[in-house]
C-alpha cells in the first residue's frame, strides 16, 4: 500500500502547474474541433483513452504483475473510472439538445460538487468567503458563455440537465479519489482505472450513436497523438500527482480556467468570435480564484512528497 501525502494548501508551484494544465485542456477543444469532420468527438475520446489504457496497463502489469488488482482498490477504482467516463457521455448527450455554451457552464459545476462532497473533511472545508469566491468564479463562467439561443425551452432544459449530471459525475469522481481506497494506489494504476473504463464506455457509446467512422488524415493522426500523449497520459499523471499533494477542492476551482483557455485558443487559432461578456466572465473567474486561494496567502513551496 502506498503512503498518501498530507494535502497542502496551494502554493505557487501548484498554481503554475494547474494553469499549465488548464491551458493544455483548453487547447484540446481546438484539437478536437479541428478534426471533428473526419473523426467524431466520441470516437476521438475513445481512441485516445484506449491508447492510454494500453500504455498504463502495460506499466501496471510490469510493476505489479498479475496480482495488481488484488490490493483492495478494484471496487473504488472502477467507481472512479465510471464516474469519470459518464462525464463525457452526459456531455455528449447534452450537446444534442442544448448549446455548447450551456454545456460548458453546467459541466463546470464540477468544482461545486467536489467541494460539497468533501465538506466533511476538516482540511477541505471551505469558509463562507471561500464559498462566495467559488460562486463568483462559477458566475464568471456563466457570464462568459451564456447568451441567447435559438433552441426551444424543452430542448435547453433537457440538455442542461445532461450537462449538469456530467458535471456532478466529474466532481464526484474526485471525491471517490480523495476518499476511496484507490487514492492509495500508485498513480499509474489510478490513471489506468480512469482511462480504461473511459475507453470501454466511450467505444460502446460511439458504436451505439453511430460515431465510429474515422477518416485518417495527417491532421487527424496528429490531433489524436496530441490528445493521447499530452492529454490522456501526461496531463492526467500530473493531475493525479497534484491531487495527492494539494487540497482537491482548491485544485478543482482552478479547472474553471479551462473553458476560458479554450475560447482564447479558438479565437487565436480558428478565428472564433469573442464577445464582451467573455472579458467580464474571465475577470469574475480570476477574482473568485483569488478569493479562494490567493487572498488567504499562497504558501511557500514545500518539499516534494514521496
């Protein structure tokens, strides 16, 4: 059994790494959108998670052998993988009914669900001013993305519920990691549970919804290589490294920067329009992040844990 380090408040190292992760995750939206015509999003996700599952599966077996999953982490590991995978399924369903903007807003309620699920842990408990900061940051996402739509109210409500459920699954997956026995597993095994379950579920979802056809072009291959190497492997290892060392609720709040980076990259690389609401929303998100993490005082970087 691996020793779990005591979770710390965010320092400048954690803050910098999370901003880097959010930038990478934001760029993935551009990478997926660029090749969406030749590879449906659900299939892109299934391929990248499938390749990552093979990579991490080999590492786990090489390190621990055939008894790798007899250490008591299997049940919570599968629950972690299931909640993580359902996030993508519900987000995909949301896009069939509501707008991409609504999907982003309700999907990024995940930090709220994480914070609520961890409130019984003394070190994760948020003060009233910090809850105000989280509310302000979420309001910033809403201001940045919500606008008028041409869809019916029934469609919007259906899609928004799907997206909200996806946000709940994402947020609760971090609660499972924080409190389940999988939290004591090696990082490569933890990521394997997540990407392995996601690969199986998303391949099934892509087949069920008829999103399996891929036209292989150099750009499609480059996008999938980027998504596999930098998103499903590198960024997830770094994300779990952070989750094992820093307070989960504070890290999740910083994930609200991801859709802002996505819009910025879309504007810079794809020529997507940016409205004035985006600037106001960005300011609100950054203010909320400061209220929760910076104003109490960023602490000096502590020595790295085991």
